C-alpha cells in the first residue's frame, strides 16, 4: 500500500539492501532466508534484514522480535502506516522453487481491495522480487523494463506478493493496482484462521511462470510487510521463519 508504485517499492528493496548472502543450513536442500526463531526477543531487526521504507509515507509499521511461546517471531503493528522488512538474496527458483513460511494475524482489514489503489493494504504479505536477466525476458517486457529503468534506476523485472486478503478467493492472481510488474496472489482469505498460526507453501517457479508467462530469473529480494496506509486501519501480524527448499525429486 502506498502512493509509491510497487516498481518503486521493488527498487527500494534493491537500493536499501545492497547484497547479502543467504544462510545455508546444514541441509543443502534448504535455504533459510528468515531465521526469525534464532533472533533475540526485543530486537527490532532480525539478522540480515533491513527496514523497507517509502519516501512519501512518514508513518511506519513497527517491527520487533517477540516470543510466541518458546519461539521467537517477528511482530508487526501497523496503524495507518506502511513499511516492511527486507533481505537481499540470490536464489535460483529452478533449484529452490518452494517457499515455506508461517504467519498469524489478529484480524483482516475491512477496506482492503486487491483491485483498487485505495485498497492496496494487507495485514500480512510476503514479497519476492526477481533480478533483470535480459536473456530470460520477452522483447515487449524488455522495452517496458528499459522505460522503468529511466525513471527508477535499478528495478526488479517482476515481483510476487503473497497476501492474506479479506475478501478475494484463495488462488486469486491479479496485477498490483499500481503496476503490472507485480502480481498479487491470495494465499489466505477471510477471518477463518484469524488468531492461529497458518503454515504456507508456494511453488515460486510455477507462480512466476503463470504470472508472467516466462521462465523466472534469479530471486533477488524477500520482504515481509504489514501495511494500512491506504485503508487507514490498524493491523497486527506475526511472521515465522521463511525457508526456500528444493523440489522433491
């Protein structure tokens, strides 16, 4: 949610972060991008993660590491505000196509609407950006990208937003209300699981191919965001660990 476009948002993901390596677990079939469970409670930033803020939005969502039972998680509190936490990565979606995470929200937003700019808010979202690799991009999209580059500098070629929406059916995939460079994918909808931890799993490789009609380039950023700056509501969300895994052979 923002007066800034998702393309600018993606650009900020890149600018703010520079590059960082992903922590390889002992298990080579797994890349742990968000090891929130290892963070010390009271920290505002888990290791390797940075704030993602937007120039025109002065009210920021508050993030901190808290204990949920014995496990550390990231708590987000948003009050007519928008900002995220982000991490730069380099991951091959062909090698590590599956992303797994868990999240919990206190309530859904009344006024969120995936089709409208003034409804582009979600109590929880996981945001994945992709690098520009010219050999993987159609000619038409290259032209679009070049035009975007003139305006914004280095930007991702595409982004997938996995969202918890209030109304849209699970499985809905639409362009972001601000830009076709970003697709919104509803993975959880409505109030049924409010207040409970929900485990999610998506095949990023398949989602990108379906969303953009071409082979995905490298993943170059992952972000979490709880935002309410368009709807002017309040939201509380909790995020657990985020892991990319190899497909089962």
